[in-house]
């Protein structure tokens, strides 16, 4: 299912088709304010369908290089859209992905139809807002509070448990990226096992961003339900992904690294400080509170904050967290 994010604290989402905030990443060494001034759109403006092209053109005029991405992400509590612009600065690096598979294997019609119903129910839940979009990860697979979506997710759980071999083949060998994404999402609902986790880790380097998004989301859910699984998941992959020029890579990489960091493994903390500090600081400074929280929580652990204070720091001003790092 090609979804991107579920925000904490989302309320009614009657979309106003406006821009909530404009934030940057990959910006180390770049003049973000010069880029911001060059943009023909601003926070509060009506959302133009050409916003991605306009953003690319502004970045090219100011920097002489292309933006790595101009991402329009739904939604703030008023239903407005966040714009995240990836810049080709020193805190950005191309994420190395696997070659695209070319196999003819395809998913069953039953699963394709179930995934389409899940997407429709998700969109309906997002429009309703409130606590409908809140996600329970305690079982090791995502369950939304919206009753229609939750019932369909339980159908997906039943299917995945009984068709794991089909899902593993499609995730690894299917040439159709949409089928791979559906297979990977369903694998997140399969019986927990080293084979399941290995397939999701492999898919986290898929050549398609939607597949990577679903794989890393599933791994983050698994870790939030059982942080002990971190030993089976290579942190290096997601530390590297934090530098990606693609917004969903960064967003989901942090959702894996945040529960990983709970154990305060000294080697992981040292690597996060040495290799991921810049992208985490950029994330912490995003004005979208729900998206920034993950980066601030990881930074607070790097700085040695007590675990009981981590959630508070996640929703504190960025400077309060950055002060801890000094």
C-alpha cells in the first residue's frame, strides 16, 4: 500500500488545499533562505498543482543544481500540505538500491483486491481524521483505530499468514513495483520470523521508493512491538538511508532507528552521532511536529537524556534538544 505517513495528533482533515509549511533537508552548506526567497509559493498559499516543478526550478536557479525531491506530504490538522524540499548539500547522499527484479511472478487477484479496499478505507479514514488514523503497533503489525480499516488489516493478516511463500516470491522477484509494494506491506502482517525480517530488510533497498517505504514502515512497526529484534536488522542500512535525497527514505529510516536506539547500544549511538547527526538535526528543525518528533527523540538519546524524558523532548522545541548535544 503506497502510503507515506500517519501523524501523531491528527484532527479533522477537511483539506483546504493550502501549504502548511515549507522545510528543507540535505541542506548542509546550502543557502536555504535564498532558496526560500526564490520560491513562487509560501506557507499559507493555495496549493498549486505545479508546486513540484516550481520548486525544482527555484532550486536550480539559486544553486545551479537540481533538488533531490520536492515532496508534497499530507496533512496537517487543518488538512493542509507540507512541502519538503531536498537539497544536494553535504548532508545528502544518494542511497544505493538493489537492481530491479525482472521476474514474471504476480500476486493473486484476491490480494490485489484486498489492497485496493485497504487504500480506499485508508483515504476515508484520513478524511475523517480524529483518532481514526492513530496506529497501534503492539502486535507487530499496524492496526489503525478506524474500524473499517482495522477489519481489512486483520483480513490482510490472515492472508499473509497463509500465503507467505507467495509474498516472499513477489517481494524478491516481481518486475511490477506495485505488486512488490503490496507484497512487502503484506509481509509486515505475516508470522514473525527471521525469514520475514530478512525479506523486509532486502526490500528496504528496493529500487522503487514505494516499496522501500512499505518495507521500512513494517520494520519500524516490528521494532516498536519488540525492540529486541534490532539484532536482526542492520542499522547501517538505515543510517545510510537517513542521508537519502528522498523524503520518505528519511522519514521511514528514522522510524526504524528510533526504536533501535532505545537499547542505547554504545556502538549504535556512536555511529548515529558520527554518521547521522546532520540529517537528524535537519529533521528536528522541521516545523511539522509529527514529522520532527522522531529526529528529536533519537537526538535526545544520543545526548544521553533519560528514557522517561524522551517523548517530552520529541515534542519540545528543537533548540531544547540541540542544547543537550553541546
